[in-house]
């Protein structure tokens, strides 16, 4: 089940929320959320829900086990091996077997294992619970149903953001619903819903045309447009989902941390990774980078640690060499920045700031070509054509340019504006001028109008994928 579906919007969510409001007891409310979350996941993944339940039970038991002073380290190792093993079997085993077949020229060894939606997210969340419980025994949860809710809670179950148990442990046991939280949650959900349905889907339809066509027959202009469209698609798709998750959490009394902070306004790759997919980058920082030594063992070791982290970050996104290369390239640019080799990052003034911003955007845009491409060769051909495909007629670009309508242009303009913190700055100025109520009222009116428009669009939408569902 996806958030941007009529079943979720007009059946699942209203029924669950009404039942939740009727029940005043926190234990009953948790039971409703657990049952709803399992149904939500089983609706699209009836077999995968068994895997998730098994993972929850095992991690709950391992969490209890780390309180044993004699065997706590062994149990921690078992927890890591178990969770990484589950992820490997369901996400990477076929990939490794295919690589072996390709290297040895043997018949395909792939087993055709279906990837459970969101396994990367709920596995990392479960593993972080056991690791944190090992570090701090006060986090050990004896009530298995609290762990069930923590890992399976449907708003952030299949595409994050990844939540630490310490951030929600108290909220699981005691939380309140206020009118202010409810209004904010609904509004935040609608804004995320709009980002996904109106912007990400529109941009994605253009990008998909380029990646499903013969790149050699396309001009550089078409490919640049398609690359920019994909950069907008992946941001508004994923940040839109995060907004919806945060909004739904608020409606049920939970406070989730932000997952994006205007990453396309970054002035370096280091800055980008402070702003992009914050929950995942924080997870790798806390559970991989720092245990490896972080930046405590010299510059060389620091950069090796970063490469390891970005190799794993790329691999986490998918069982494909394109993701691995995407991660390694990001690691390379972070290393260059760390050694001070990106010279204009040291400059001051408007020109230096503009150059830094352009540099960050170009690296993000070009590396997303690898992220989106089916193979490394396709990505290399695409990038080569982006910088050399100026000799052909622009009519040759009809694959993409022919699909650029006024609606697409307007959407792209809004995408560019909403990729920057211009709206929060306007709201901040109005609030400082004493127009807080006006801002709130205007925000609610805009949200209502967007919701109506989204529902009308949803009724005729044929293209409605969620990119991060495959991770």
C-alpha cells in the first residue's frame, strides 16, 4: 500500500485514525497501530510480513540478551551477523551469484529471490536498537509489543526515515494528541503528498523517457533536461515521502526528526551529506564511521573510513554496481574536499559562493546519472553524450523536448523554488512582522487547495512510482 493511493487516503487512514481517536488507552492505541502497520505491510507484501515479524522477534530477544554481562559482546556480534545476513540473503545474494556467473561464464546461479519492500529501512532500525541497547542497558525494552510498534510503525516502515529507539521510546509509552499537532501533521502530509504526486511524478515521467530511449540518438540538451528532471524527481519523491511520514507521525502523537534540509542549496559535498537523507547518513556515521575510528586516527585513515562508508552507502541503496560507483564517487569528492583540492571552496565573496554551489549541484546531478542508469555503461554513454551531443539537430531531441508542456515547465519552476529555503524565509519574515496567524491560515488554505488538486490528479494518474520502495 502506498500513501499516494485512494485506498490509503480514503479507507485505511480514516478508519485507523478514527479507531485511534476513539480509544483513549495508550496500550489499546499501540495495539491498533501494530495491527494497522502489519496489515499495511501485508497488503502489498503478504509473504514479506513474515520476514519482518521474524526479524522483530529475533531482535527483541537479542536486545534482552545484551543485558547478560558474560555473553553481551557475543550476542551483539550475533545481532549484527543476523541482521546483515537477512539483508544479504534477500537483497544481495542474487546480485553476488549473478556476478559470479558473469565472471566464470557459468549458467545463471540467481535464485530469483524477491526483495521485500523497505527491508533496508526496518533492518537498519532493528539493528540500531540492539546496538544502542548494548551501549546503554537502560534502553532495553522488555515489552515486545513496544518493539513491534517501533520497527513496524507504518508511516516510516517502508521508506524511512530511520528512527532510533531512544528517540521514540518515551513516546511509545506515553504521548498526546493536540489540535496543533493534528493540524500540523495533516498539513505536512498534504505538502509531502503534493511534492510526490505533482512534482516528482511529473519530473519522473520526463526522465524515464530519456533512460528508456536510445541515448545515441538524443542531443545533449535533452539529456541535460532529463538529468535535471531526475534530480528533482528523486528529491521530491523521497523528501515528499519523508514529509508524509513526519506528518502522519504527528497525527498519531509522534515526533520524527527531519530527513532533508534543502540539500540542493549545498555549497560542497560535505554540506550536501549534512542535508540529504539525514537519517541514513547519520546511521552510517554512528554505526560504521565512528566505530571504524572516524577522524581520530589521522587524515589518511579518516578518508579510508569515508570510502568504506560511502561504498556501503551506495551498496545499501541497491544490488547494482551503479549504486556502488555512485557512493564511491561521492566518497572521492569528499576526500578531495578534505585535502583542500577543491580550491574555490576556500574562497570568499559572491563569485566563490556561486562557484561552490554550482560545483555541488553538478556533482550531485552527474552522479545521479549513475544512480538512475541500469548499467555503468549506460551511465557513461549518457554522460559522454551530455558533453558531446551538440552536433545533432535539436529536432533529434524530440524524445524529451516533445514532452515538455507548459505544465511541465511550471512544475520545474516550482521544483527549483521549493528546492531552496525561500518559503521558510518568507514565513519567518511574516511571522517576525506579527503575521503568524495569517501565515497559518494561508498555509491551511494552500494545503486544502493542493489536496483537492492532488486527488483530482490521482484519479487519472497512470505513473505513480516510489523510487525508494526498491531499497
